[in-house]
């Protein structure tokens, strides 16, 4: 069975394994078909409500979706958005869209108003597969979405779905095999360079970019995860992160299918029931970012947290959090580094993880499909221990992203000097292990989400009474960043609570600033550019308003 078991001595993943995989499974639809033939009745997916799907059922149902989409006039290259919470329907929709030759557009379920409109418009989505529970957010922006021609509803109709205008039908219609039995429609052949997804990634100095991923990139990244975690056919992978992120969609779902294992999917992360799920589902692997472990560590000790078997967590966290989590929970952690554009080009192989060779806090070393370097401002490699920018380039075809959609200039700039420039800072140790140090770009990382300070600023600037705004990161007790805003106003009646109320109605919850600071004017250069670094260096000042408790109370009231 392919790929080989990475826990065996024969399972070392070299470049040849990647080449063989990319030739054998030239696309994700081809991967689904061949794995259904290999595994047939084996359980591929189990949802929290008890629903189970075999490999063969995943293949059949996604075929039905593809044929039904094509019978409705969709063509290869059309974009179809998925705006839904974690569910089997999300996964089936993704595979079905791909099999139709269309391009899945993943949409952050926290998005409202302008960010939501931008996601739909920037990607040229023609249709939306919509969770009925998110219908209110959709109808609030529908008048701005002239490109959307049809909507497929996941779940039962409700008061909000009934307000959606135009061509609306239930998603269950796409699962129906009546058309596929009576109409001969040939599904298009895809290759490794065909798009596998369009994913919005937070901008750093401007608007968010739409990253166009490839089929080969997803398959190569899945292999990276299999090798790093020792994922094999008897593995059980716990997926609680949102499917609109590459960490859940590719690192967990695609790697599980490629390794012939089983996914246990839940709707969202719940720290109070996390270990109960791990034990109850007999989980062997899960993926995490630093804040996940921070939240788990802050939970009161439970009997379940050490009743599990051997757990491999593929995580991205600091040395301190890593060590604390391993010692308290009795798990093994393997590090990694990557992003939406380049997958996970840096990991530690399973053999190093189980033998404790990989240093805590390290990301590992470059995986076979990639070259990774750390360079100075002139583009030359730095010496061991020195900090520089992490840059990446592929050694195999199509294993990094294809482009920033409708941003040709930015796409070319990203590969200056024939390296993909991550904008992240890192260093090597004496043994060649890579460590992430910091971000060099103007971005914020909160609860595992990248936030564009530019987009938060542009939203707040539209509020009456606000003159100028600077949004910047300050340290969080969860190991990443909190959002802080400094602003000047022309209305002294404008209070912190007014700012938060406006943000609650106009941006995703994870964008909302925990700290607000009013200034008569913001520091500027002689040319009028806001000197954000000065505000950032001052961090949380004594005159800042702490709004976290107010935000929590308001979010509870909105539920």
C-alpha cells in the first residue's frame, strides 16, 4: 500500500517517495478514486453526531455532487465558495467541486459585512454552498454580490434562508444520484498544476490576498504531515480546527486520506471536552497552534488528559509551551513551519520525534520537495545562529502556490531572486534545525489567525468621529498577539464601548481590539506616515482601555 508506513524502517520519505506520489495521484480527485478502490468499506470519516462515511461513500457522493454541478451548467475553472461550519457536507462539497473541475473557495466563517463581500468578490465566486446557520451573515451582504448566481443550503431552511434571493436550493439535491444515473457526464481530468483551492490569506501591508493552491501542493504537504507525524493506516486523526484553513483541510483531511486512515471531525474546538474526545475516539494524532496548547494548559487537570494512548501532536509553538504540554499531557510533539503559499516545507520526521532527537521549539529541517534558506537583507545566506528572512523554493513542480489571484505584481514580487519570501524571521542551530523567530511584516497573529492591520484600520476609519487609526500587535498571555488600536477623534463623546460596538457589527470577532488608546494625534514621520513601531514599542500603556471582558460579555449576548 502506498505511501509506506513512516513508522517502519522502510518508511523514510525521500524525494523519490514524493515523486512517486505526485505521479501516482496526479490530482486530489484521482487520489479519492484510487483510495476508494484500495479501502472501499473502510471508514474514512466520522462526525461528532455519529454519521460515518466509508472511502467508497466519499468517492460516490462527491461524484454525485460533481455531476449535479456540471448538469447545472458549471464549467471547469468556475469558482464555488464554501461558507459553512465543519461538517461532512463541507468535505463532500470540497471534493465534489474539485471533481467538477471547478475551484473551491474557502470562506472564513467569522467574516461579516465588508470582509465577507471582499472574499466573494475578489475570488469571482459564482455560487455559494451556505450553512443555514450563517445565512443571516450572507443576506446582510447579498445585495453587494452581483457575481453570485446560485446558493446551495446545508441544513434545514429557516427564517434567514427564506430571505435569500435568486436561485436557491438545498445542498442535498447535489447528493442525489438521479441525474448521475440517467445522464452520462464525463468528469474532467485534472493535473497537479490545476487549482485545488482559493484561500484568503491576511495581507500584511495591504488588502488580503487570494492564494491559489495547486493539487500537487496539497498532496506534497499531506506527505510532509504523514512523515512528520508517523501517520499510518491505523491512525485516527482528530480534526477540530476550521476546514476553511489549510491546517485542517490539507494537513489533516488530505493527509488522512493519503495515509488510508480515519478522520474524527467535530464542529469546533472546545477545551473543556478536548481530552474526553481524544480518549473516546481513541485518537492518535491532532494538529495544533500555540494558543490551543495555552488554552489546554490553563484548563484544570482532568483524568482523560493522560488516559490516551500514544499521541503525536503536529504543532507550532514556543519551546516553553511545547515542553510544558509534552510533560503534562504525556504526548509527543513534532514541530513544523509553513504557510498557505508554501505548505509545510519544514518538519521533523517521525523517527526523530519518537526518539526525542528534534529539539523542543524547533521547526525541523527542509522536507524533500523544498529548499529552505535564511538570508540577510542583501539576499545572502546568514551564518549559523544569525537571524534572517526564511525563504523557500520548490525542487519539484507545482508544490508551492500558483499565484495571488488577480495580483500579478505581488505574485512576481513574492519570488524575488527566485525564492519565495515568507516575510518571517528565523535562524539555524549548529545541527541545521530551523527556528522561527518573528514576523518581519506588519501583521498580527492571534489565536492561530493572521490579521491584516491594514484591513482593521480601514474598517475603523469608516466610523463617524474617527480621524486616524493605527492597529498593531501587543503581547498576549496565550503566546501570540493581542490587537491594540490607537486613534485620534474629532468627537470627544466617542467612547471605547462605541468602538467595540462598531467592530462587533463590522468585522470578525478575532479582529476586534482588546485594547483601545485615544491620542490627540498619532506619531508621524516628516512625510506624514504613522510611526506604528513607536506605538508598538510602548505596548499596553496605562492610558489604554482594557476591553476584553466587555467584548466577551457582548459576544455572549449575541449568541
